[in-house]
C-alpha cells in the first residue's frame, strides 16, 4: 500500500512539473482521404499576414495518419498568447513551393490564439467539416472564428445595397460593432485581427477607416492595451507606426489649403523616414548583438546553435556532429550560460531576429 501511495505521489509531482514548465498539445481530425498529406503549424507575428500562408511563418510539420488524426506537441512555443495557424496541405511535396500558399483545392487552414501551455482539439463537425471547430483550455482560442462569422455578416450587409448612403450606414454600424466585440474579448490580438480587416486598403472599409482614425480614440486605447499586454513586440511597434502614418495621411486628404497639404506631406515623409531609420537602427543593433554573442561561442557551439535553429533534437544533433548525446547536453548547458538563457526557444529568438 505504501509503495502504491509513493507511485501516486510521484505521478502527481510529475504532472505538476509538466504544468509548471508548460507543454502544448494541438491535435485533431480531418478526412481520412488526407492520409499521408502534410499539415503545418505556423506562428503569425505580423497581423498583416493572416490572410494566407507564408513560408517564413511555418514552425512545425507533421502528417495525417490513416484515421485522419494529426498532432503537434512540445514545449518550444511562446509563453504568451500569439496568433497561430494550422494549415492542411492537399498538394504533393514533389510539386513546387506554391502548395505551401494554400493554392490547392483541398487545402484548409484555421487561425487561432494559443500559448505554450495550451491543449487544443480540432474535431470534425457533424458535416465532416475540418478545422472549423476548436475545443481548448484557452478560452480565447476560438474567438477568431467568431470574428470571421461577424465579417461575413458585414460583407452581406454591404452587398445588399451598394449605394453611398448604405455604405456610410453600414460602416458606422460595423466599425462600432467589431471594435466593441474586440474590446470585450479582452485580447488585443483579436483587436489587431479586426483592425487588419477594417484598415485593409483593398476593402470598402478603408475610406471610412481614414475618417474614423482622426476622431475615434479607440485606436489610442488599443495601443495602450498592446503596450500593457505585449510590450516590446514587433506587432505593437508596427501598429503604433501605422496609426501615426494613417492619421497624417487622413489629415492630408482632408486639408483644403494646398499650403497645409505640403506641410502635412512633408511631415508625413519625415515621419516615414524616422520610422524607417529607427527600424533599421534597431535591426542593426540586434545584428550587432547577435554577432557579439556568436564570437563568445566555440566553433562546435556555433554548429549546435545552427542545428537548434533547424529544430533538431539533441539526439539528431549528436548524430549530425558525430558526438555522444551527453556531450551535446554539456554543450547546450554551456550555451545557456554564455548566452544567459534558459531554453532552446530563447536561443531561437536571439538568432532569428
């Protein structure tokens, strides 16, 4: 009996440790006809790149088994919420790279919110529809599906009557509705997803957006929420630069005095130049820091870093470099100390900037 209790206590401690360190598990089912097809997990850091698949977003790949089951799991995702995409590729890997971009008729994808501790399931619906339902430990995972449903309603409203009066009424209604929905979600990533849609130059909403951004304090409030929840991230800085530039552009369009137009245009060019300068300087500083860190490493440690960036396991690295598994562990521990990090993900974030 005592031995049994010790086993129970050990398992409880083990499960507790797993929850502390965090491990994600994204799994689901698609049609069995997709057996052997590739399925990808992508990290979408740029909210302007949510509409289709981009090669640089892909972080993991697996295949669909004979039952239509797929799974992604590990502990290398970010601890904070981010936008992720699962993309089922219906094309053959023997074709050109276009199959990554969702050009196949049988390709499907879903956007969702998750972090390194989440467990998500993607069951097929009663109509055998795949990647359209999400069950998650993260209550925010499926909100983007709700936004997509609202966007479809909005599009139908705009299509009913294409008059200028109808466009104005629907713009007032849907900007307010979608912005309120995003704010009530308590997740700035959802608001960025909505913002990307409303401010897209290809949409009929763009003209109204340029009017809205000059009078509506919502955009400043969203920036504050992003700074609070996601400080020092590229997408927060990108949003700040965009609304600053778009406000200047909107003021330029609304100005009737040509003298003021030239002043505004000059300020806009200066603002764009400064934004470009600061962005270039930040990237240059990051490259310089990366180069300095590389100089600290031995040639063998540099090779190991390259293997980590390729998402190789310790065993795979040992096989590639013809050394023992324990030697690789020792090198990686030394890497942690030299780079002042505590995980492989942090190494990736340093050298992939």
